[in-house]
C-alpha cells in the first residue's frame, strides 16, 4: 500500500496528520459532503461593530445607544465585533506571534501536551476532537485554562520562551474585558449590569489557540465543523478572515470580515439559556485557504466548572416558561466526551425542554 493510500485511512498518528505534514492533496477522511462545503467566494456578513469606548466613557445617551446595539446584535445574530476596548494592538500581535511560534515547534515539543482527554486543563491536538472524528478537520490546536492565571500558567508551554509571558498578559487583559462584556450583555437583557459579575469573576477562562494550515483544496475540507460554543460567550482574536457564521435570518453561511484590531464576541449556549432563548448562541465554522496558516485565539468565558447556568427568573413567566435545563461546564465536557458534535449532536439541543 502506497503512502497516498495509507493517508486515506480514517485517522493519522499525531504529528503525521495531513495538516501537520502539508500533504499536497486532501485525503478522503477530510472530505466534507458536497452540500456542506464552504464557498470560495462567500457572502460577507453585515456584522454589528460596538464601540466600547462609548460604553465606558460616552454620554448617558451614547451609552444607552450602545446597550441597545448589543441587545439587537445578540437577538438577531448572536455575534458582534468590538473596537476601542483598551487592549494595545502590540499585545494582540504578540499573542498571535507566540501562538504561531508554538505551532512551528518540532513535533517532539508539541507532543509533550498531546491528550485525547477533554477534561485535561492543557492539551495539544488536531481536528475537532483529536483524531476520533468520523470526518477529520484541517486544524491543530492548543487548549489551556487561564483563570485564575497564577493557578495555570506554570503548566502552559514554556516554548517559545515568551509564550507564558505574552499569552499570560493577553489572557489577563481579555479576562478584564470579559467582565465588561458580561455587564453590558446582562444590562442589555434587562436584568442589570451586576447580575453575573461575582460568578464570572470566579468563573472559567479557557483559551483555545487554533492553527489552520494551508489546504491544497480548501473548498473540500473545513477547519472546524458547524457548532456553537458551550460558554456564556467567547472573545476571539484572528489573524485574518476565515470564520463564517450562520445567519439565523436567512439560513446562509456568511464570512466575518476582518476589521483591524477588532475582537469578535460570540454569544454561547449558556447565555442563550440565561436569556430563555431571547439571545442566540451563534452557529459558526472555520474555513480554509491554500496560501497561509490562519491563527485564531478564542477565549471562552463561563461560570465555575460545576456552577449551573439557569434561565434568569426575571425572564420566565406563564406566557414565557423556562425553555432550557440548567447545566455546567463539566456537563458540557461530559457531553463532548461521549458525543460527536461534528455529526450534528448539539449540547444546546440537549438542554432544551420539550
């Protein structure tokens, strides 16, 4: 059996996947059914851009306008971008650089963090759920917990040498920003800006550093399958465009344009639960290109690992009964370990009451 035949098998050893070795073709186990493939010329999404400077320093009228913009974005798309949020562009560039540097390391260095255990706080892997996916995805990733930072940073990679310092500073700044985002979203829901403050201060921050290497036939594969995030919300920094979201208005996939220095905010499953379905957990996927590796850094924010998120009592009534069961981050990890999300199994759907 030749090398090309071997690489048509359903999985590859870590370090020898198609995306890590740069195969010049797309093996069959990566090929997405035709009806689910991404377009090479996608429609571009009309994404709300929220000026956080006005939220923090604007007039009362400007602030009220921004809160309303956030409410509309969360209801209609489950997604928005933020600008003027106070993190220097040099730190964004530095975080992307050390992320890229990690993926450029020899396999022997990355192998120190390889694990199929979704409960591990630091792990390196490929595809969506490490090589056990029925369809493989053209992606490498590093996941690590990040809050409280001092509890986790010593277990992160220390190569590249500046990884811990630079990514740690980025995580610290994004954690502070996440509390401002939490406050704005709960205020926009009408349940007050401090509704979740303490719980989120003591909650989880999970960093997923994604690398999507060049793919020889980017229309045939995906970096990540369609999914929503389990978190309350996710703050994403990307090097350049490649993320697509499902527009709930017309059911079409649309590309998120890359706005210089903007960060993306994805509403997650737990904020859809909190809002009793008023706010939408955005379904998204990662597309590929044939020219260069795309890096994204996703910071997922949720309550503590065993803290249950439930629908706000203020948003439940006889006319609008609760639509979701309560759940925790650990509940999601258990769901992930026993379900193939790439096959269409949805954590959010598992929470919906009949």
